């Protein structure tokens, strides 16, 4: 049958985020000097890119729903009288 895409994403996204955060810790084995403030700002920028991307997707979805289900849309016009209906 297969694994649903939603479950794969719910597992894959946190794994990628954790590995990107832990990457500087693993790179110290290469005897490279790591400047903590640079890594913190890098994580901040990564987080901001993710936040803006999610925000843009959500705003697009909201705009689509508002546009699709607006009252002036001909597909949403009620077809008959609603008198006497409860």
C-alpha cells in the first residue's frame, strides 16, 4: 500500500532540522574553529526563511479560500427560497 506523504513529512522535516542544528557540533571533529555567534545568526536566518515560507503558503491558502468562497461567486448563490426551513 505505502506510507502516506503526510506521515513521511512529519518525520522528515524534524530530522532535517535537527541534523542542520547539530551539524556544527559534528564539524568540530575536523579541527575547524567554529564561531558561535556566526552559527547562531545562521540558525536565525534559516528559521526566518522557514517562517516566511510557511507564512507565504498560509497567506496564499487563505487568499484562495476567501476568493473561492466569497458571496459574489456565482457557484455559492442559493438556488431557492429558504422560508419555512429550519
